[in-house]
C-alpha cells in the first residue's frame, strides 16, 4: 500500500476504480487499502521510531524456527554497542520475554490470546509500556505463523523471515506472501545440515528468487555461532542506513510493496 | 484466522464512509483482492456477515473481485501473468520482476442508500 494515501492503486488495477452505479443507490469510489486503519497506525508507529532514530525490525517465521534463539545470540553480541529492546508476541506465556530479559535488555510480552498475528495497534499499546529513550534497535518477534503476520504492517522498517533447515526447502513456494515480503531471509539451524540431508539451501534460495525477491539470504546457526558475523554486519549496516534516513527526514517501509507509491504517482 | 480482523476493518471503513455520506444503508461493497494479499476470499466472505451484524452494512452484498497476478520484467520490460509462487518473467525467464497486479486488497466501491433530503 502506498505512502501517499494508504491505497494500493497501480497501473494494473487503476481501470477498476470506477464502476457503474446501480439505480437508486450512490456509488462511492473508495480505492483504499482494506487495512487502512492498521496502516495509518503503522505509519504513526514508524514516525515514532524515526523521530527517535530507532530501527524497528519485524521477525517472522513458523513456530520453532529459532526467532528467540536468534535474538538471544544477537543481543549477546550487540548489547555492549547498542541499546536494544524487544516486543514479543505469543498466544500465551511470558516465556520468550523472560528469555530476552535474561540477556539484560527490556522486553514487553504481548499475549494475543487466540489472535494469530500482531497488528499495528498492539504494537502502539506496547510502545506505551516501554522506555524508548536512546533506543537503537527494536525487535518485534511476531507470532510464529507464516500466514497471517504477512498481511499486517506494524510500523517496522524491515521484515526478517527465518526458515530453519528442519523445515522444507520449498516453504518459500508454499508461503509466497510471507517470503515475498522479506527484506532478508535467514536460513537457521544450519549446524543441523550435517545430519539432515533433505534440506537444500540452494533450492530454498531459488524458491525465494522465484518470488522476485532480491533479499539477502544468510545461513546461520545462532546456537553454534556459525554465520552470525554476516548477520550482525548486515544488521549494523541497516542501522547506519536508518540513521542516514532519519537525518534526511526520510523513512522506509518493509519490502512487501516498495513500488506502490511510485506507481500511484505515475497513475495520478 | 486473520480474515475476521480484515472483515472487521472493512466494516468499520464502510461505516465511516456511510457516515460521511449520510447514508442509511449499504447495498454493495466491492473489494478487489490479489492472490498475494494473503487473504483467502472464501474466508473473508464467511467472516463478513459476522463483522457486519448490527451495522449499516448488514444487508450489503459483498462482491469479491479476484485480481490476476501480473508482473513486469525489469530486464526485458515484458508484462504478463504469473503464478503467486513463481513471479519470474514469462518472456525472458529473469526473476527480477515487479508486481503490477496481484498483491492488492482494496475497497474499490461502495453503493450507499442515501435518502433524498426533505425539502419543506
């Protein structure tokens, strides 16, 4: 959805904007994203982050792909350099937030009950319970789910999608909406590749490219520390990019539709 | 599933539009959904009456229009249809394409019942 008006008009669909009126009724052409309220709130969250120079990252994956383990290892490596906080989303329990707090950084747990995803309003409420002063990095660990979280902008700048090698290497083909929206894909638990002969990282990579996604694909094991350096370097590069954007008064939306605004302007 | 959240957001949006136009009812809600929007149209259709109950959109017909997946190649500029999980260029085979249609989730049109103003 585009930045200018929250709508999603592209040259491909602009011709559908006007429809004939049924007699006796008044047709109103709307052309707004269905999740306009969520998107407005997400934009507000993003403005919050940008004002404070925070880089906000949304971590998404299937349950058990290693999001919390990745965060533990990332925090352990970077907490001396940067101020980090985490928002955890789970259906129940404070377990993940406690694991993060054990690393010595602030964590706020959102317990969603039965909701299968986080939305921008939940993030906004969570932000009011957190100390954002001097924060550099905010990680949002979404509910483990490869379907629903993909449709909700939270105000983050980047989407990171994890795919562990204990899953199928064709998951990007099965869940295209999620993997198309990734700014980086992490193939996790790579230390297990030695004993799992049915996951082909190159095949996973090809499935991601078939979604026209140019995102970097990093292979790592948070538990064993393999490949962590490339991830940490990428992350710090993104933080530098965010600081440049903040300086220039610019912002960035996650990957799902970077072209929206431009296409819309061309149509208009 | 998240389709109920989407249905609730849709009804809220339609209610806002009805209020803005002084409408007493809604005849039709036309929504355009692409396969890459992450919304299952059938589930949205099931969730809609639950979300619309007791609102001005209660009697509205929900018209779900499916958008095709179309991509434009950044390498050879060809434009064509693609599959949701295979967005490579049909002409030259390059994966560097951009979505032209297929990831949208748009409220296109609402048809409202707006009473004639009473002239005294």
